[in-house]
């Protein structure tokens, strides 16, 4: 069984992505790593992502293809289990994994699941044209999601802006806000095209999300590939103190209840409402 990983980055040093650490993880996990987006245009539309990921999927030679964001990893302790589950579910188009979202190294929140572990050997016609932003994988027009493919107990470890400075985040959020407006006609919850306005909108969102970061971790719990970088965080990096937010957030009992419910009760609800039948992905 051969495994490929497709990922993308553009100017990762300038954007302060943990790209070296992520690539080290991918190279240990997979037989092939395909890097996309090196020449991706600065001012883009969200509709540009799908064709790029389609190209990467088509180029990949693995039996399974994992689509990874460059700030996301899989823990080395889960590699063997993932290989086993790929063999177990080799008739399905994908596996669904949950995201552990980290802002700082010491707390995380369990976000929604993503069906980004793709069975190319059995389903070669995957397209990245689904979901709200038009970038999620589909098979024969059916959106691959947490309800219609097997859910595995292996998380993605996501370091959302952890290593970035305020200046880098501001420029990045403004660039994505402009792309959202070009694609969908408004700025949504992204503020606006100006870096300061976009940063304020992002920081408001982070403030709300961080209240749900109730699950604790230590640096030694993280994937080995990222531990050294986490130890090197300084006050200019968002992940050091969340630009002061770490000390300001006061979590209520309701925050803990909501976070625990999302982590555990939501999985039970998915179990009750799932429909993992292979026939839905086949063409009549």
C-alpha cells in the first residue's frame, strides 16, 4: 500500500508557516509528498483552490492520498493505526478525521471532522469542488463528509496562526478577506480588505473560539516534529500568549459544557445520523 500526501504553501517563510516541521512529518508518514501552490497568485479567488488540489490528486501515485494543510500534522503515534484503518476501509472513498485546533501549545478545541484521507485506488474521480468554500472533496457529485464515510479516532493537529506575528496575521487575513469578497460578493465575518480591519475581525473570532479551548496538553504531548518549534515561541508569536488573550479569557461552566458536548456528544449524534453506504458514491 502506497500513501501520498498533497499539501500547498506560498512563501512559507514570509507567512511564518511551520512548513519544515510539517514536511518532516509528511515524509515520515507517506511514500510521496506533493507540494502545490509555490507560484500561487497573491490576489486569488477561493475557486482557484479546487483545480490546484485536483491537479495534486491526479499527480499522486499513492493508493491513498491525504490532503493536508501546511499548518497541520498527524501524530507519529497514530501512523500504524492509520495504515491499519486504510486497509480495513479499503472499499470506502475516504476516512474522516477530527481537527484538534491549537492556538497555544497548552490548550486545544476539537473542531469538525474532515474527509481528507482519500482512497484513490478505488475512487480515482475525486474532485475538490464541494462544501461551503468549494474546496472539499466529492465523488460523482457527492460531498465527502463526516456523515457518509467512516469516522476514525485519529486527529489532525492544527496550529492555526500559532507561529505568526500580528503583522503577518493582519496581512494574511486581509488577503483572504479580499479573496472571499471576489468569490462570494461580500466579506462575511472576515471584516474587510484592510489589514487592521481584517485582524480585528479575526481576533474577535479567536476570542470566541478560545473560550472553548478547555482541553489541556503539554508540549511533550504534541507530534515530535513540532515540539522544538513550540518551545521556541516568543512574545512576538501569537501562540506565546495569544497577544494577551491567554490572560484575559475567563471560562464559564457553560464554555466547558459546550466544549465537552462538542467533543463527545457530537460524535454520538453523528453515529445516529450517519449513512456510510458505499452505493451513494457510485454512478447509476
